[in-house]
C-alpha cells in the first residue's frame, strides 16, 4: 500500500466518524478542494447568516501572512441567507453545512479540514466585520518566527471601538478570571481573531458546541503550549450587518463562565492524570 493510499484511507475513516450532518458537506468540500493542496496558512471563518458582511471580510484577508500563502475557509453554519454564495464569490473555500451546528462544532470541522488541506498555521476571524483582517499578520508572524504556538488577539491592549459597556466590563472580568486560573495574564479570552499552529487543534480536547474561544485558549495554555497576546482592533458591527447571535448579555456571560470553569476543571484533572501516569512509569 502506498503512502498516498494510506492517507486517503485515514481521511475516509475520519469522514466516517463525523456526525451525519457534517459528513456530506465535508466530503463535498474535499472533492472541490482536495487534501494536501492547501496553503500553509488557513483562515477559518464561521458564518451564520452573515451575507451582508462576509464578502468584505474574505476579500480583506491578505493573500500572504508572514510571508506564507493564505487561503480562506468559510464554514457556513446552517445559514438561511446568501452567506455561502457571497463567500464563494469573494474567493473563499466554502463548506456549507445545511443545519445550524453551533460555532464550536463548525470550528472543529473547519480545523480538521484545514489540517487535511495541509495547513501549518490556522487563524480565525469573525464574519461580521468587527475585526480587521489586515491585523492577522501580527498574529501569524510570532508563530512563523517560532516565538509562540498560540497568539490571541486582544482589544484590551489594542483598540476597542464598541459601544456596549456591559460587554466591555465582561471582557475585563473574564480576563481577570482566566488570568487567575492560568497563572498568566490574559486580557481578552473572548477575542474572535487569533492564530495557532495547526497541530494545536489536534492535540487539545475540544468539546464546546458554542463557546470554543475560551476552551481552546485555556486548553492550549494548560497543555504547555506557548500562548501570547497581541493588540488588535474591535469595532461595532458595521451598518447593514446582521444582529449579534450571542443573545442577552447576562445569558451569554453565564454560558461563557460555564465554558471557562468547565474547561479549566477538565484540563486540571487531565494534567493530574498525566502526572500520576508519569510517576507510575518512572517509579
């Protein structure tokens, strides 16, 4: 059996393990955009009913980041508008999932598709136009240069041009909580623009169906990967954009807190289990 045949069989096995709702879209994606032929950097964008803004976001992603060729993968999460059409017309590689799965689940699938395509670095940005695609350069560069494994954007050390005081206070509060839990200063654990080595998404446990920004950040740090923050900019949603999908502030805060604490407890337990195993091995 050749290496190519073995790789194809491994991909087929992975496809068969995907949830039924994702198998068809993933197969169609890989038929259109074959494995192993992707750019070194993949920018994965989740999108649910973002037709008014997704095209501009895709168009503004630089063709190269830190000197590496870049491709954009838009994960359409059960959209009922023209999100998929707009993203494809702007030049994105589109995986169109017909049912709404939740941001965390489509991110997991997007990370896998990016790895199968051959990405060395994965970056993420929201489809609503609140972040600045040109700033992806400052997130990918530390990874390319070997200084970090995970680079988190931060509106707190950058620029926050939003008008929701409750969300602003929430960012400060959860930044303090996550910093305390990790023993490392993290100012913006909910930031939607970040970059990381592709193998990070394979190494960490990802379970959150929706609030995966905090889960990925906390799990990555607690597994010993090098995590840094860089300043980024966040705007209010542009005129014409669809409304926020996060729900009322209180409900969002409670769910975000549950994701943060749940991930921390899970990773602390896993670390203790690994330590016991190592002690047993060398005793």
